[in-house]
């Protein structure tokens, strides 16, 4: 009986941690300057590619820089109406 309780508690703790880690990754990405939508999309893609992906905090910096560059390039473009 003790073994079953122990295994269930380990399984519950693992499930809670696995569910909480993406939220931590998204929060870290947002703190580096990227928008919530970009961070959520990146985390979603990361989870779909690898069930248990390796977390790379440098990846968040790349996302933030790319988003900043895309926003500045959008600001400099002009729409042409025909």
C-alpha cells in the first residue's frame, strides 16, 4: 500500500511540474521583451516538436530580438492602396 501511495504522489508531482514549466518559460520570454502571443506560440511549437524539449533560455532572446526587428520593419513600410 505504501508503494502505491508513493508512486501516485510521484506521478502527481511530475504531472504538476510538467504542466507548470511551460508557464515559467513563457513568463521568462515575456520578461525579455517579447509579446505574450509570440512567447506562447514559441512554447507551443517547442512542445509539439519534442514531448520533453530541452529548455534553452537563449531561444527566448532570439525571439525577442526577431520580434523587435519585425516591429521596426513594419513601422517603416507603407501600405499602397489601389
